[in-house]
C-alpha cells in the first residue's frame, strides 16, 4: 500500500539552493537578540548621559571617609 505524503508539494515549494556553509538563524533567537541589543544601547546612552552608577557611588563614599 502506497501512501501520499505530499513529497511533490514539498519539492515544488523549494525556492533556492542552500549550501552547507550557509548560516541559518532561529527567528526566536533573532527577536530576543534584537531586544537585548536595543536595551544595551539604551543603557549605554543613559550611562553616558548620567554617568556610570558605580562611579557615582564611589565618589559619594570617598567623601564620607
């Protein structure tokens, strides 16, 4: 008994050749990586504007001693 698994349909949807060295990225990982990069950029801009928190804390503590 032969069953039809739609192999012809899969082959017809094949658009381009992909070589073995082509890097494929998981879309979920790409989305999270984009969010992480955006948040890091925002943090860097705020640190540049207001100063790095550890520098502020150390300068305050040095005045107490």
